[in-house]
């Protein structure tokens, strides 16, 4: 049962927590492969920064694409 619309703050916190989770998994994988804590921390930080940047660019590109958008009415009173 849905209790209401999601607030912007909730969406932002969910996005950040998901990115932290994903980058942590990347760090664990790097640690399992290399056995080096420094490499796994640096890799997970790089993963987070690069993927946030990639997501921003992705969103800006999609903002320019009309696919899936409804057209505004030609005349409004």
C-alpha cells in the first residue's frame, strides 16, 4: 500500500544510499581480488565519483531527447 508521494529529500537519500551500497560492493570485489585495502578504498571512491558524473551527463543528454514525452497543447487559455 502506497502512503503518498515520495518527497525530494527521500529520493535524494535513497539515491545516495544506493550509490554508497554499489561502491561498497565494488570495494569488496577489489579487496577480494587484490587483497589491498588502499586499492579497494580508492577504487570504490573513484567508482562513486565517476558514476555520479556519468549519471549527471546521462540525465543532461536525456533532458534533450523528446522520446517518451507528451507534447504540450498548442493553445491554452
